[in-house]
C-alpha cells in the first residue's frame, strides 16, 4: 500500500512539474479588396432622418449634415457630391458641391459638412431631399447633369439621403 501511494505521488509530482506550451495563433491580416466602396462611418443627423429648418428660415437654427466617410483601403481617394432633389432627376435637381478626400493611412476620413440653403435649392417647392454620393471612382458626369451620381462601376459608390423642408422666395 505504501508502495502504491509512493507511485501515485511520484506520478502526480511528475504531471504537476510538466508544463504545457501553448502557442497562440495570431490573427490573419489581409489587405482590403481593391475597389470596395467607401461607407458612412457616422452621420449627424442620422441618414434618412428629416432635417429641420434651413439656414434661410426664420423658424429655427440652421441645419447641417456632418458625415465621416470611411474606406478599408486607406490609400483610396474618396470622391463625394452633395446633390439636392435627386433622384429622380427633375428641373429642381441641383448639384450643390463636389469635394474629394485623399487617402492617408486612416480608415475613417475627416468630416464633411453641408448645409442646404436657398442658394442651392429650387424655389418651386418647399419639400426637398439632400443626397450624398461617395465613391472611390471619379464621377463620370458633370455635377449639373441628369445623372450627377454616375460612376463607371456603381458597386464602388455609396449614397445617403436626408429629406428637408425649406421655403425659398
């Protein structure tokens, strides 16, 4: 019995003294697929929400939209356009502003701000919508064309819309 106890203690001591080596497996990093569209990292007010009175209104504070765009391919340039009353194209459609954001090593880019006003909306109606079109490709049509959001490959484009009311004389 003593021999069995000694054998058991010996095996237990051997097992306790053995150390296991666990080698963690690191994450697999891969480059983003080229040509992926940018995306909206954040928007204030949120995409799709109705905007309040515009800056030419006497009913409240000016309304502006602030958007932070992002792209997994940090080297991509992001081209964006602010377009009013589109889609669909009509006599009220106005291309309001076009800018680009260079790549630079950060997924989330700097904020873009736009505030609709009477200088860039049609006075024929008070109900409007503001569209943001952003792409990693250059837009292939003029800002004042019938298709101001056109790019060669639409899968590289993201769009967002905010409705708003603004009465202009």
